């Protein structure tokens, strides 16, 4: 079973930065470029929202409009890890952030129903 572990969350002030990591393990011969990796977030009282995804180790990258220009996503195939760099954080960005994965390339990669594996999440708090 593929396992995903998020890390890097914490408390930052508005305008600050965080880098989240999503480490994948559990499958022999796992390669990031075989999968689509998504980043989702869920704030209290709200539905889980897709914010970014990456396929083919960077061949295809997408961001939701609200984070475009502030968040970036990248992958390290040696470490089987996907990174989310978050800059200029806003209070509205506060949420539990999850990484998720599905084998293959997704044409619609910001939909929760399209993914098979989920991590446990890491809390991001943005507060003054």
C-alpha cells in the first residue's frame, strides 16, 4: 500500500513562508513520474479543496487561482518527495494540508474523487 507522509506545517505570520513535504513510500520500485501528486487543503467547516498538482515529475503542474504566483510545487525523484513552497501566506490559507496520489496522468487533477491515496495531513496556521 502506498503511504504518503506530509510534514513542514506550522505557525507563521501573514506574509510568511513555509515549505511542505510529501514523502511517498510503500511500493517497491515506486517512481514519482508514474503518478500524479496533488495537494489539497481543508479549513474548519469547509470542504476539501484542491490547490496544486504535479504529474510526470514536473511535466504538468497546475495551481488553483487563489494560490497561483504564491505557491510552487516541485519534486525530487531521488527522495520520492514532492515539495510545496508557500510564500506570502494569508490567513485564508490556514488549513490542514494533504498530499494525495494516483497512478498515471490525470486530466482533472484538482478533484478529490480522482485520487486513491491520501496522507494524514499537516496543519498550517497563519496568524498574527
